[in-house]
């Protein structure tokens, strides 16, 4: 188990656990009440060691691209090492006023860099769409994110950008789900996209998941803003999968008290199936115990 905090890197790009083991407690002042004359409570100020970090704090962390800033999402907690992305990096410090000023300056420089990079892409006539850019907190590196139908030879573009900005340059090709995570939006449920608000990784999603949950196989109903199958199709899939265990499939022939019949629908939540029996097409419901 490790004592960690969950940090949102930049504005919602990633949620990552960071160690606070080496972070000293912050100094603070607390109010102490001592009994006064006739039982009155007299306030008294006394130094106190407060929590190292709390939800909402902006912090400077060790990240993949160097020092980066983020916002603490949850209080310190003990988390199994199997749930922590390796390597476990640390929170360096709580962001100072100077840090916050630098963050704002970096945002301005990143916006300018996006415009310059877009111009360079057009100059080199590359078939790619610039999506986003990151400037490391310590200003040692620029990362540009793009989408493209296939592979793109951007070696000359990287050299051009390195001459322009005089820092390390990296270009990363991302998929449409990553693009949706960057821009955000709202799903069919009316809530902020899961990938923007809390999802850390993208899991495989298949049409079978929708089918087993009796959802309409209409692409507009089961696809997200990225055009891919919605991530939430997998949230309850394992429950449905276990409830379907032992139930006959749609189209199968089963024996009933009224003779043989054909399964016309399956309801995993009720552990029941509707069966059509007889020449008149009478339908009856059969219930099954939990597996």
C-alpha cells in the first residue's frame, strides 16, 4: 500500500496517483478555546501541522514530460500498488504564487505555439490535424498532439519547430477517443464525458456488450461523440454477463409445462425468458434461479 493523492494533470488531461511521502506537512494556525472567567470560552491561536495536501490544491509534480502542474482531486489515501500506474512519481510541492504566474504564461505560449505549428503543417503540406499542445512546466519541452488517417512523416516538421522554439519537440499521433478526452463535451446521458471527468484508461468496448444488455443496436444510440462505442457500455457488462449464465439464448428451443417452445426474448435482470409455445403463438414467461 502507498500513501497517494489523485491529481488531475493540467485541465483534465489525465488522472494520476502521486506519492506525497517526501512532502512536508504545511504549517498553519488553529483556534484553541480555553475556559475564561465564569465559563466563557477565550479564543487562542496556536501553531498547527495541517494536512500535507487537500482536495482543490494546485501542486507541482514529477511527470512524464518533466515538472508539471495539476490539481488534487482526492485527499491522501492508501492505495494498493497494483492500482497505481508505474513508475509512481511524487508531488514536489504545493504550487506557489510564482508557480501559478508561470502556469498562466505557459498557457499563453502554448496557444501561440499551436498557431505556429498549424502554419508549419500547412507549409510542409502534411495530411494531419493538430489537436492540442503541451508545454512542460519547466519550459524544457513542447508536445504537439495530432490525428491522421495513416502514418505521417513529420521529421522535417520536428526540425523546423525545434529551430523555432529552441526546446525539445515531440509529436504524438492520437486516436479519436483521445481527441474527445481533450476537448470534452456531453454524452447522451447529459453528463460531462466520462473520459473528460474521471476515466484514466480506455478499455475495449464491443457490440456484444450492447447486445447482451438488450440495448438497441442503433449506432446513434450506442456511440459517443468520438464516433466509437460508448465507454459506459462496459461498466455493467460483467454483471449482465453473470446474470446471463444459465439462461437459454434467444431462438433456442426449451421445454415448458405446455410443451416445447422457442425463446423470443431474454431479460437478464429478472433472470427470465419469454417463450412462444403452440401453433397460436402463445407466450409465457419462465423464471430461472440465480446461478
